[in-house]
C-alpha cells in the first residue's frame, strides 16, 4: 500500500511539473502575441481579427462535436488577447 501511495505521489508531482511548464508556455505566447498586436496598425489588426473569426467559424462548422462551452472559452481567450492585452 505504501508503494502505491508513493507511486501516486510521484505521478502527481510529475503532472504538476508538466502543468507548470504548460502555464509558462501559455504566458510566454501571451506576451509575444501582445507585443505583436500592439505593433499592428488598425487595418492590419482588423484583417487579422476577421481572419481569426473566419477560422473559428470554419472550425466550429467542420467539427460539430466540439463542446460549445469549450468553443466559447476559446473565443473568450482570443478576444482577451486581441482586445485586452497584458499591460
């Protein structure tokens, strides 16, 4: 029983480390995207926003099995990146 608990604790620690790495990757991408978005002029920004919206719509139509909650969450994060970037 002790071995099982020890193994579970090791796996939990590994998962936590993987989670930290993913969070760091996401935060790094958010910083890079924010820097890029801030350099765009208004016309470029609008064009990219339309392209993203079109891509999301196409993906949603092509994959009707996607959970609407997941899709909504993704859209919210995209809007946050585009319109309310990190200061």
